[in-house]
C-alpha cells in the first residue's frame, strides 16, 4: 500500500493541465482552460480545467476531481494504479507500507489483464531481439520493410515463435492466471499459444498501456488468415481504439490535423519519416467512439487512401458520423500502386506532405466528383449517388456550412439549388424521426428491463418502484434551505482558512461557526453538516483547512462536494490587463469578508423565516380564548422573531416581510 506521504507528494506535484492535456485538447479561457469532455459526447466544450485549483469539472455531465481522480476515471484504474501512473510521469519514488506481492493479490480483473498483456508484450519483444528465430524471421521482416530499431522499440513490436506452447508455459511459470490468458486470446482453450509464427503489433490505450495485439503471418499459408487480433475484453474494444494514437496524440494536437491510414505499417513508416500525426483505422469504417477520440485533439481529419475504389467506399461509410461531430474531413488519393508506406519512401516527408496539401479534397466535394466520373451517363446511378451525398450533407449541424455545400454541389452537378435544399430538408426530417424512434425504442427497452428485474427486500417482498418526479413538488422545494446551506459550505471550502478580521485574529470559518452554532443541527443536508464538522475538528487542532484540504479529502463525498462548490463555468475578467481599476470593491478572490457576511445573513434570514412560519402555523392552530395567556405568549415570540428578521433584512440591504 502506498503511504500517505507519497500520496500527498503525488497530488501536489501532478499538474492538472499537464495530465489532462495528454488526453484532451484544451484552450485557454481566462484563468481556466476549456475542452471537450472525455466522459460524455458533446459538441460544445463544457469541460473546464482550473490550474490554480488543480481540478477539473465538466458542466455538462457533472464529473469533476483532481489529477488522481481524472486518471482513475479516464483510464478505468484503481486509486493505487492512478497514483503509480502519475508517480511514473513525475519521477516520484513510491514508498509502500506493504509488499508488492500483497498488493498484486488485491488487484481487480482489469489490473490483472493489463499485467498479463504487459508480460506478453515483453515476451514478444524478447523473442524478436534475443532468439535466433526472432532475429532471422521477425526482425528480418521489419528491417526488410525499412524499419529501424528505434521505431520497432517505440511501438513495442515483437515476434511470436512457431512453438505451440512456449508463451503459455512461461506465463504460467510466472503465475499468471490461465483464465486471464484465455480471456485475452493469448492462449487457446487447449492451452496452446494463440499467436504463432507471426510478427506482433502491440495496441496501446491513450496512457500507453498495452490492451491488445495484432499478429501478421509471414508465410504463404492460405489456410491461416493474414492477420489475427486479440479478443475483445474488459480492456480492449476495437471499436474504441485507433492504432498509434498514443504515439500520435501530441503531434495531432500540435499540428491540428490527424492523418488516417489503413494499416499498422503505414503508421510506422510515416512516424519513422517524421510524419507523426497519424493513426490507423485497420481497414474498417470509423466508429463514433473513434471519432470522439480524435476530436479530443483536433477537429480536422485527412484520410489517405491508395486509390482502390472499393476500399474508399467502404471506409467512407463512417465519415457521415464525422460530419455529425462538426469535424472537417479531407480525402487524399495516392497515385496508383502506392500506399502511404511506399509513397513516403519514394517522396520523403517533404514531398509527401506537399502532395497531400496539393491533392486533398473536401469529403463532400470528393463524393460529388465521384458522381461526375462514375455516373455521368447513367441517370439511375447518378440519382442513387446524389441521395448518398444529400444524406451526408443533412448530417452537418452547422446550417451555414450546410448551405455552402448545397451551393457548391448544385454548381458541380448542374442541379437546381432549390431541389437540393428541398431534398436535404427531407433527409434532415428523416434523421430526426429516426433518432426519436431509436430513443423511444431504447426507453421502452429500458422500461421492460426494469419491469422484468423486480427487486425484493430481505423479506422477499417487492420494493416499491421509484415514484415519478412531481414537477410541482420540485418548484415547492425551491423554498427549502438548499441554496443557503450550500453557500455556507462554499464559503468554508473556498475561504474558511482566510482572515475575516486579521486585527481581531478571526478566521472566516471561526466567524461563521460562531454565528451558526445555534442552528447548525437544523441543517437539512447532512453532507453540509458533515463538512462543517470536519472543518471544526481540524480548526480546533489548529490545522490548516485550505481549499486543497477539502478537494483532496479521503472522503469521496467531501472531495466531490468541494470540487463542485469551487468550480464555475465562468471566469472573471482581468481588469488590470484592460487598465481598469476596481474602485468599489476588492477582487473576488480577496473579498471574503463581504462574501462571508452576505452568505451568513442570507442563511440566517432563511432560518428565521422558517421559524416564523412555524410560529404562525402554531398560533393559527390555537384558540385565542381557550388558550388565553399561552396564546398571548406565542404572539410575543412571533413578534420578537419578526423584529429580529427585519433587523437582519435591513443589514442585508433588502426588505423581507414574508417567506
């Protein structure tokens, strides 16, 4: 187990913007940074990173946290695994209180599968470099293709020998679980090696961990497929992975463009020749998950094809999904008998990039040119291809971009613009209906699943289904204490450790607590009460309770609450840069005294209003003649409460007569 000192050191050293930028393209927005959320599908950036607070927060899906929580969420890692990832990145030596063997026994299935793949990757690399068979066959193949040793090692290339079970035996000798080997399709059900006599391409996730393999056969055995791939598992889904993205993500973000090729060797060859912003789709149409991966780093995609018409049509099927994501797509057809690997070797990187720049075509206009070439004299085929183009244009969310495409296609195909507009609108309506139908089907499917999965309590009786939301009740709930209580919690987290009155030696938390101590037990939200009590314990110990203390708190509820409280989708204007001085108040981050007082008054006013309402209801329930003196006494209590309330309201600068 990693000791607390090391944990704290990692949290303090790991910079949130540096960690997040490995996975998400960020743009500066005032004091914060903004990007597309990696945790849900969005078109408008709502994912905010605060370098000053060292946290992230998505105002779309609500997820937020510090550097460790980001790595855990993004890479599906346990807390210790995320710490190890960050420790490696920042060269922090990990001190443990337990042996690594004991820790390994506690790891979950996902961690175990990563370890198995790590072992397999090292095994295949050792076979490639350190065995006669590997050097003569595997290394010989790579060198024949022109790959140098640094490229081979950069991509963790390897070799699987002709042996039937050498890998499996060595894995078992190292005490790796046979079921894990089978799950990853490294070993067959008969306990034989799955990959044999093949050069091996390791497939990495975005953090560089090996999640799968592709194996290419080198013999002319027609009974065996040219490529074999790892089985899909808890750590590998081929629809969510792009080969080479781990090695390419920095260059893609820097150059603001992503080249997409078909095969592993195309990626290797371009990288080796200095063109690093390239990934491979492995010959399949792009999926929505793959597109979202690319969009984290750039909105521009350039597809490189070898000119095979069938391959282009198959691959272009996924490009409509790209258009829906408001990305820009260009296509480049390489000269006949050339693929990216052979063409860059022929032209060199400079000539290769010049050719791409001169010959790239917009995807929609590329489709249009196909019509003019393939269906010029065939009206039926032309109409079919035209419908395909209209479907593509209809998927573009931007109305201005859509209208420009319609105008260009009208000119190129000699078709009236109003006809294209009409047909495009029909296609848009069709897509809307289709999505609604899919949503209705999904909702109905989920409803049926919930009905069929009847839950029971310990006695065996069904648990009552959750009631539908009463929207009227939701409006009534606006009058509870949630806002005021939350604001008190916000002040404690963001400014509890700051001075309220330095001359009187009073901190913000101390001032707040002294004024709410009498009503603290009436807090409606137990989480806010929990936070206040935690702060009180630390304050009484004379321990610091800065914002970072709550954000990194071991209690996940407190940590998440703190992140939510200090995060904001807005940023303050930098008035000093505009040469405008604030004359009426201090900057927001220095104005804790006024902020604290207003929050406190708002909170106390709400509590008083509740007491007054309760007192009024009590008096209404009493009979003035039967209760006599008691009735008069309760009226006096009500009067005192109202006076106190109005005094507070005056201090607050407003008039409050009723709830």
